DNA sequence: ACATTGACCTGGGAGC
DNA sequence: TGCTCCCAGGTCAATG
C-alpha cells in the first residue's frame, strides 16, 4: 500500500503521541508477517521510552535506549492511534500500548509488512545498509544515480523502483515521475541522456514532496493515523487512468505491464527511444 | 553483478 | 448468490 509519502504521513501522524512516551506493553496477536515477529520485542520494549520516530526509505524507526523497532507497512499495512481499550478487529496484528492510555495499532490484511528489532546502529542493519540515499536529500542527485544506471539494461521504470538505486518510489510514483519527466517507462537505464536523468531526479523529488504535502495517496483504504484519507489521488496524472485523456495533450493514457507491474503512460508525452 | 521470476498473503471486483 | 479468476500501493530470495 504505502510508498514514501504515505509512510512519512504516518510518521507525522504518530510522532506527537509516541515520541517521548513510555511503552507499557506490546501485544502481538499474529506473529507471522513478512518475517516472524521476533520475541525480542516482548523482552525489550516494555518500560522503554520512544526516543525518536524517524523514517528511512519506507521503514519507520522507533528508537529506544535498548535498540530500535523497525516497522515496514508492506502493501496493506497501516498504523492507528487509538484509546487503549479499543477492541481489536480482524487483521489488527500488533498493539504497542503506552502508559499514557493510548496504543499504536498495526493493521495489515496481507501481512507483507514487518516488525523487527535491532540493538545495533540502524545503519548497520542488513535491510537498511544497502538502501540508496533519501530521495528528498541532496545526496540523491546525478552524481549518485548516473553511474548506477550507466550499465543497466532494465527498463527505467523497474530501476527507479529498486531500493538500491532509488528509495521511496513505488508503483504509483514511478509512473507519475516518468510522466512528469517525459520519459517512456520502457527506456533502458543505459539509454537515458544526462539531461533526462536530471529531469527524472527533479521530478521524483517533486512528486514525492507534493504527495507528502497532500497527506499521501488513498486508493483503497490508506488512512492517516487519525483516520483521515490522503488527498493526492486527485493529483495523479497517469496512474489508474487507462484510456482517459492525458492532462497535457488529451492523448488516451495507455496501460502496459513492465516487470509484472501495471504501468501507465502517455504515448505522446513519453516517446519511446528507437 | 545483473536480470528475471516466484513467493509471501488477503480481499475486492469482474465475469459467468 | 456464488463460484473462479485476476488484480492490488512491496521487496526479498532463488535462479540463470
């Protein structure tokens, strides 16, 4: 479900009531997520104070004195802040219960998400270490990306969804960024000109920033932690718009499949290279 | 090292 | 109404 803007929206929604708060207890109803939820969470989290709530790529990081709770929302996960007495419903797999009478509830029908623990510096964690720079930081620039794509023969759409090259961009924003940059999604990495690449980097930053400002994209059931939807869906130019007129040139938007993922583009604004 | 495919899950909608 | 099939916002692991 969530790409970077939805994860960032979640972070902002939970920070006021989690950062600086003391954990009373963690209740795990379903241990099987993407990976088994480690027992260390039950051992270490009670009585710990959440020192910070940060984000790295699509991971949420809740730091304590003993270690860091790593949360990934997968395809269908969300976090809600609720009064501690609120009865759990279907797919409410984990509660992080605070001493102040509220809980952070993890809901994830497909269970592709993750709750993990590390007592090492977070940048050493095997899932975090290989990640590309934060897309909204200055470190994500042409000097980073150009050498990485130089010898790549995969479609650029696939490449910008690869965490080791670009983080935070999932299927929605990959489609949107390529449209904004005027690049055909099938263009191979090594076929992009430096000018196109600079444009793509700029548009990735732009589309992610704007989506964060709008509280993310709500397609099915994404809700911010206080239960409100995101408002970016109405700003999507190509995603989910097969057959609808391009917002720039009125050409019907086309849908194809690249790397087993639905891909939307304007055949006029995003010309294929020959 | 890189490219491609399968795997993990559930729910919703289309079509019959 | 109910069945089957397909699709879905992620990404790791296995395979060539």
